[in-house]
């Protein structure tokens, strides 16, 4: 799956992203596509919309497992990198729910980014 197919998948879960993706520059690269999706996930976390949030995380899992290398790279560098800041102010149980819905591969990537020493 490439980033243009990912746009269709994201719109199925969060229809209001269609407006964001209408701006052509936001669909030209996997990084822009995942950036739009990550912003929507951040909004869902802030609004405590657990139903759509869980569906979105499951879709991110699917995009990561079925996506091409460029899409996977975008997910690792945009979504996984931002996840800590998205969940910083969450209640521990809510944060645990979010991480429990992530695939083992995304969780592993998250832990590598967060706990890797910079030395």
C-alpha cells in the first residue's frame, strides 16, 4: 500500500480528513499524509473520543503492516515520534489503553525511539 491508498483508508475512519486532503500538497508524500492523520489522532486524544481513536490506531497498525517502505518510514518518523507528546497529559489508564491498541511492531519502534540513548 502506498500513501495515496492510505488517504482512502484514513478517510473511511475519519471522514472530516477529506477536507484536509483536498489540498493537493498534503497528499503528495507519505510524510504529509501521516502528518494529517497524526494531527487527527492528537485531536481525538484531546477530545477523549475513544471509539474513533481506537479505530484510528488500528488503521495506523494496518498502514504500518501493509504499507510500502516510504509509508512505514513516515509512520515511524511522524506518528511514533509524536506519540509521547500526544499522550503526555493523559491519565495513565487512558495512555495504557492507547498503547494497548498499538501493534507490537509499533510499540517496539516507540520504545526504541523513547528509550534509546543519544550517546
